[in-house]
């Protein structure tokens, strides 16, 4: 990092970029160098400076040799093993994994200040920690929250009781170790709570005024579903320019599609919304002590088709007691695993298409900017 190493491909399409008229190239490079040195990663990183429509830009990415060794073909699922071999003191290895995955990105993570980048890393850390502790009771038809923190109104959703901490309420609703109970959620709503918790915990440090706005808003009205995505998240990758199938950044939200048309018509089995935890593992909302590998997640989704039945009311459902033995049998058979993965570890097809696509989405989702003066997280009017 003490010298400028030109990028071998177009610098506007890769890695971490700090931009804007207020950016000082020298200061951004010095501060990033200090941060990467603290993590022991500085020798792996290339940097370059240029101007674009947003003003000066300082760009950072894994140097070519480091990218080939650490993330071949943008595969970030083996980063944790490589870091464990290099840094026996693993206290900050998750942070290192997040930073390296972002520096290895085939798209641009752009921030209007280096402080925004640091906040983004901390939010991802918060989300991983929260997701790895979250365990719920699966229920697509009913929902419940701790009554000493939450109340429900059909027009406003679940809102936090006045005077109760939003952060504490989110933890109690999602983490049985804090509440002693598993509450009913869909996996999609659970990802909203974990994301919101990760943001709120960072705002305590970096933007208390925005945290106060969040607290006030959730006392009046919940932000949910498509609106939650639009307000809090930034989606990267696309159907036209998909992300590599094994590129994941710890703390990012993603979707595994169910590529089987019949079982995907069962509510709650259209796919699976989860977080990447790092180390090749994805969180398990129904048993937090048993996170999924990519293989295990793909095999589970594949076998949902084996549990489909029509109940007495004519409603299509999935009997998971039929699914579980099929999953166990497949996971014990290497040849069957290979057969299933050949089908499942493909990019998903467009909505409504079920021909030969897999379960891997073309996009991932990360949190918007949150720092005072640069945040683009704008709460809707109440």
C-alpha cells in the first residue's frame, strides 16, 4: 500500500471506492493504509486514484496475485480458512473476511467517506453476530412478539412500546438466549429485524440522531417488506450482470430460490431469505446452532419437493417430516450430493420460469450509508 499499483481491469467496476468532492486522495489512502495495516492486510491491496462525475475517487482492491490466491474466480467461501492459517489469533478474522470480500468484489462498493466504509464493515459484523444468535418458530400465518416490548395494530404492524428500547426489543424478539422463547416469524420478516438491529447498533456509535428517528418511527409504524428494502438496503448485481455463484460478503442478505415449481407454490417455501455468516456458512433461523453450508442449504431446498401434499382444505403444503429423512440420506451419499449440486448451484431463472435454473440468486443486499451528512437512509413520513 506504500506504492500505487494500477488495477488490471477497469477501476470503476471493482473493489471499495471512496468518492466525492470532499475526498482527499492522500488522506483517504493514508487512513485506509492505517486500517489495513492494523488488520495485517496492507500488503494484499492495490490502490488507484482518479476523477469521475462524483469528483475525486480513491479506489482499493485486492492486488492480482492476492485475488488469485485468496478469492479465485471471486469465490469468497474459503477466505476464513486462509485467514485462520495466516492469523492464529482469530479475534478479528471475521472483520478481515468482510474487508477482503469487499476488496475482491467484481462490483464497486462506493462510499462518500472512509467513515462510511468503516460503518458498513461494523454493520456487517453486527448483522453476522445477530443472525448467528437468531432462532424463531416458523409460521407464515401467525406472528408474535414479546408483549413487554411490542404491540400490534393491523394498520401499523408491530410497533415498539413508548419508552422501550428498539434495540432491546429487537434482541428479545429474535434471540431466545435473551428472551427464553422462540417467537413466530417468517424468514423474510426475520431478516428485516436482524438488519434493523445491525443498523441501530451502529447508529449508537456513529449517528445517534438517526437512531432517535428510527426509535420514534417504530413507536408509530413499522417499515416492512418492499418499503423496508427501498429504505434500508442497496441491491448489487443483476439478472443481466449476475454476481459469481460463490461470491458472498459476511453480513449481506441474500435469497436462495426454490427452483421446483410445485413446491414453490407453498407459502413460505418460495425460497429462503438468509444471511451469509462467513466461513462458507449461512444462518439457520430455525436452529441457530446448526448453520447451513452451501451444500446443506441446496440439498434442503432441493428436497422440499418431496414433502408437498394437499391438505383436507385443498391447500398445498410441505410436510417437513418427509423432507428431513430425504435430506439426511442425500447428505450421506457423495454421488447424490454431486447430482443435486450440479442442478442447484446454478443461477436462478427469472420470476415465473422453471426450466433448468438453480437456487443461486444473481444479487445480494447490503445496508445504505448511515453517517451524519452522507447518509442516504431516509425514513418515510409518518
